[in-house]
C-alpha cells in the first residue's frame, strides 16, 4: 500500500503511522522528524528549516520535496510506503503524483485523521517526544513506563519547541489555509479516506486497518 497521512497538528498522524508501518510491514517517513533531525545536527538545511518551524510556518516546498523524493527513490517502492505530514499543500501533492508517475506507481489512498480542535489542544499540551529516536508519548493517554524516559531507547523526553501555545495557533492557521485544500485534491481523485480520529489510540488504529482491509478487498 502507498499511503499519505493528513490531518491537523497533533491529530495523531505520527502515532498511527508508526503502528501501521509495523502492522503492514512497509517503511514510513515523517518530514517533520527528518527536519527535526537536521535541526538537531546543526546542518545548513537544519538551520534554514528551524527559522520556519519555530514560527509554525511551512518549510519551503523545494526543500521538503527533495527530502521526500530522495527517500522514495531509496526504498523498494513496489513494497509500499507511508508518508506522515506530507503533502502539506496542493503543490506538494502534485509533485508527489509526478514523482510516483516517474516511478510507475500510484498512490493507494490519502488517510485523513479527523480530530476536532478542542481534542487537539489536549493531545498537544501533553505530548512528550524522545530527543533521540523521535518516539511520541502523552503524559495522560500514552505515558512512558519511566518518568521522562523513552521506552524504546531510554533517552530523555522533551516538549517540542513548536508545541508552545502561540506556535500551535499559527500551525493551525497554516493547516487551515494550506493543507485543508489537499483534502479536496484527493477527494476529487477518489483517494480520500476520512477516519474518525476520536477515541483511544488502539480504537483509531483498528478503524484505519478496517478501512484499509475494505479497500484492498474491493480492489481485488
Ligand atoms: P510535523 O512534525 O509534521 O507536525 P504536525 O503535522 O503539526 O503534526 P504533529 O507531529 O504535531 O502531530 P501528529 O498528528 O503526528 O500527532 P502525534 O501522533 O504526535 O511538522 C512540524 C513542522 O515541520 C511544521 O510546522 C513545518 O514547519 C515542518 N514541516 C513538516 N512537514 C512539512 C512539509 N511537508 N512541508 C513543509 N513543512 C513541513 O500525537 C499528538 C499527541 O496526541 C501525542 O502526545 C500522542 O501520544 C497523543 N495521541 C495520539 N493519538 C491519540 C489518541 N487517539 N487519543 C489520545 N491521545 C492521542
């Protein structure tokens, strides 16, 4: 399956993509994670990306499209993939279609995690992220076994810089203006799967798997 995950900041995209990647046995990539690693490494790309991320703005398309294209060309595309947090605007969606066309494959579906704003605020305000491996936790809904320590690699958990209230508000504005139109782009192509993102992490995961099973049986 070749999938992209869409949804407002904090909808649970990263959480679900990591689970789905394991369940389906396909590689996944989050543009946000790659950019945060570049920032942490202090690279030139990271320094440029940071100036946008700290303000809650999108990093310029040319940078992000190159990251995605490089990754897609590095994997066995026939086996499938999941992209988390890409595309963020219609230009990125069109560029993805073009890259996939050149690679003779098509996107299977765009999964939209539908979560209302009040729930998003609860999710983002309690999120903890691992500084080293990027694993995501929530102080209430998905706490780590040990306080502020990653279950996966034992490193320190921290609150993301862009989870501060004013930056979250700006990320929402950007989502509404630039990313929401991407939903229509995929709807018009008959590829949009809307998933109710409310409920526990496991409930949402079951819903996604069920829809993907239905999709794969209907295409046989
Ligand atoms: P990015 O890292 O992609 O941030 P985002 O889209 O705002 O999404 P988040 O990572 O905040 O949330 P999520 O939906 O993955 O939720 P999560 O699973 O963590 O992007 C950051 C920045 O990078 C952007 O602002 C931009 O600058 C740049 N960028 C990235 N991609 C770009 C692109 N393509 N183009 C240009 N710029 C780009 O869950 C959130 C919390 O909720 C967690 O604590 C989790 O444990 C909890 N949770 C999850 N599911 C549930 C549930 N069902 N019930 C209760 N709690 C839950």
